[in-house]
């Protein structure tokens, strides 16, 4: 039996971020950090699910097994790029 073919995509998204240590932090340093933009991240994987709330990716997939699933909220996403094979 042939396995289902899932599209390969690159997801570009902005991640939430928290900075600082447990306990007291330097106010000046934290204020500097507060002004920096949140990090932009890129993930490449097999798209196994998408709706208006989130996209789900697998990084490895076989006939009957797979890696852990990574879910990214849609409102974090800046772009989703469909990746093509060299011969496509």
C-alpha cells in the first residue's frame, strides 16, 4: 500500500518570547529587551493538517511511523511556501 503524500512546506512565523531569569532582573536590560522585535522563525516539514487556527508539521515520516508533530498557530504565521521537488 502506498503511503499518503503530504506537501512539503516552509512556514515563516513570529514566535512569542520571554527573557529574564528567575528572581530579580535589571530594569534597564529588560527595558532594552522589551523594545526588540520577537524572533522570526522558519520551519520546513510535511504539512499533515491545516485549518484556520493552526498548521501541523512532521519533520520525518515513514509508512507507519513519524516524528513528533509541531503545531504553529495561524496568527503567528507570516508566510507558507509550498516546496517543490527538483524535477517538478
